[in-house]
C-alpha cells in the first residue's frame, strides 16, 4: 500500500438497507456509552448501541483503574449509574475494589477487565438495549440539521440505522465530526496526549514492592514516588506507583534501555501478583487515522521488551515476574473534542466552578501526558468542579449529544474530565437528556434543564448545592 492517497475514485451512490430503527442510538460502548444506553432505556424507549469491537467497556477493559469516584476532600462525588455498575461488578463477580483514597489520584477503583465486559453486557441486555457488535460507525446521512440516519460497515455490508436522537460516545467524536459539528484536536500546536499500549505482568511480589517504598530511608530517593508519601504504601495493598524516576534513569544509563517515559507507572491488578504497566508512550499518534494508529500499535509493542527488562532487573518485587499479555488495543488518551454550546476551560476546573446546568461533578486534576516530551503536567483544583450540560450539546446538529472524553472542552480541561468515572457520569446525563428530549418532543438543546437535573437527583446522581454540599431536589431552582 502506498503511503499517500492523493488519488480518489468515485463511489457510486446507492440505496442501503435500514438495519434498525431506535428512539435513541448510542455509538460506542465504552464507559460513557454504557451508562448513556442504560439511562436512555430506563422508561421503555427503544435503545440501540453500536460497538466496533466484540465487547463493551472501551478503555475499562485495558487494565486501567477507574479514577474519579472520590473527590479531593475524600468524599464520593460520582454516584447514580456508575456506582450501580461498580457495585454490581464487585458484588457479583468480585470484579471491582472499593473506591480507595489515593493522594495523587484522589481515588482509585480497580476493575477486572473480563468482569467489566460481562457485567456491562448483562446490564445492557437486562435493560433491553439492543447491542450490535462488530459494527463500525462510518458516516451519517443528514436531513437538514438533523442526523437522518447513521451508516455502518460490518460483515453485513453497508447499512443504515435510524434514530430520533444519537449519542456519540466514540471518544473520538466520530459521529459529530461526520455530521459537520466543529471539532478541535490537541493543544494550540495540535499536539495530542500520546497513546499507551497497556500490558500485564504476573508473578510480581507486590508486598515487596510496596514495602520497599514504604521503608526506604528518606535519603534513598530512588524508591520514592511522585506526590504519594512513602507511608501510603505501607498501609495499602492495592495501589498505583507513579515515579521511581531515578531508578529508571539508572536503568536507562546502565543498560541502554529505550523507555520513552520519565516515570514508572505500575497498577496492581485484582488478582494476586498481577500488575498492569502504563509506560509505553507513542508520541505523534493520531487516533483518528488508521495508518497512524497502526504505526502506534507497532511502536508501542516494540517498547515493551525494554520496559519489562527494566522492571525485572531493577524494581523490587519484579525479580520473579513474567510478561503475560497486552491490552486488546492501543489506549488513546486524546483525539477530537467537539465545540459545543459551552467550552469547558482550565479556569473552570481550577476555580471549582459551579454551573446552573451542571449534570455531573468532577474533581480529578488536570493530568496531561505532554504531547511533545516524556513528562506529565498535573494541576489540582483543591475541590470539585461541575460539568455543564451545554458541553455535551454540539453546535449545528439538532438531534445529537456527545458524552465521554470528546465533549466540548479545551485540551487542558479535557485532561481533567477524561477519567472513566466522570465519563460514565456524563454518559448517564446524556442518556437521560435524550430520553427527556424524545418524551417532550424537543431537541436536546431545548430540553428543560431543571427537569434533567431533577431526574438526575432522583436517580441518585451526585450534584452540588450552591454551598458545595450534596444537592437534593429542594436545592433545584424553582420553575420560572
Ligand atoms: C493509556 C491510558 C491511560 C488512562 N488512565 C486512566 C486511568 O487510570 N483511569 C481512568 O479513569 N481513566 C484513564 N484514562 C482515560 C480514560 O480511559 C478515557 O478517557 C475514557 O475511557 C474515555 O471514555 P469514553 O467512553 O469517552 O471512550 P472509550 O473508553 O474510548 O470508549 C469508546 C468506545 O467506542 C467504540 N468506538 C469508537 N469509535 C467507534 C466507531 N466509529 N464505531 C463503533 N464503535 C466505536 C470503541 O470501540 C470503544 O468501545 C486513560 C486513558 C488511556 C488511553
């Protein structure tokens, strides 16, 4: 295949079959798509979910802990459907930890990828959501300012699906982009956070690892970790290590290892001796370009051997460990963001801003794996900030909502709202907004926000009152 595609050929216009009709169609079954579909289906609407892979869960299946359930003051700030999902995962499959406080990440919730896939699918099926796997969203047919139908490609060929409201949960704003919604990518230079191919090791002595950090003498900075006091590791069996910078620098110098990361990032799994490694890093990858994605996948895989050599050769507890598997796909941190009715900014996050149309509360810091070098920028806001509904509502297209990491936010704000508990909370709001839009026969942009917020509260969603405490229905603004 040649590297450039300057040539084009004419594709003949043709009629394609309408494979299904729904009230609400969710495209993408990751953290945001899962809750969007569940919320949209809660009072009997016909809901479909199209997913290109053979499972739901998105990035919740690549060995990552769910971040964002706890706020910077230690209280739980994501509840509602995300909490129901995690509780069921924990209760029925031993597939989730408690929400554990973490000085760096506020809270971590470990999840077992296979249990995520199964529980998510069970919940969707019980809710009556029609899930269509192996089906790639490929385009839209517009009917004026509305999406008349979406086009899919699969083993069944090219087909259409018609829906009254579409919720784009692809993470890449694929639907919004194809429908003509303005989108942005990356920082001011267009640089996007680099992707990572996660991988897993077994046979790690995680107690030795954590106690070597906990017991390290203050002068032995080698074992100390970024922002997390060493004592933390003495008390916690499930943890994330972020740091060991000097140890890794030593390994690079002594062994000539090529590791494009300044920090060692190790996440304990739920199974004994299993850890996930978040250290490959493929700068310059564009997750919306198949050729670039392929290059990223190849480069990410090529980085693994040196990282494993470093871990086994230098990091306490890894001496008897072994490589077991990679994640099913390259993890994409950042691609397109829509430009919606409101663009969330760094100032909104750092000022812990309240919004009248808040549909979720978040607290995770701005966490940017810098596009151009091997480092990371972290900025905390001190408490919580609201996610406004208007950031889920795109410009130009009437019957579309967007949830997850591609909502309307700047590069910096996206660095904060992208974690999975927050994405699930946004999905829940989008699903409920779609339902209200259809029941009230109004475009998502025109729904009664108080009604959305009232329903959110009724379903156990955490929202803030003006004093910053947990809101109740009494805190809602009275009808105009
Ligand atoms: C390496 C890495 C580390 C991270 N670390 C953490 C962490 O520790 N904790 C945390 O909470 N968050 C972390 N994040 C962020 C978080 O994982 C994502 O921001 C979050 O999963 C986004 O959720 P989403 O629902 O928007 O999209 P995704 O999780 O990306 O899900 C999108 C879904 O849509 C499907 N899809 C996409 N395009 C199409 C299409 N055209 N047709 C059909 N289906 C489609 C995909 O297959 C996928 O299932 C990390 C991200 C990465 C990449």
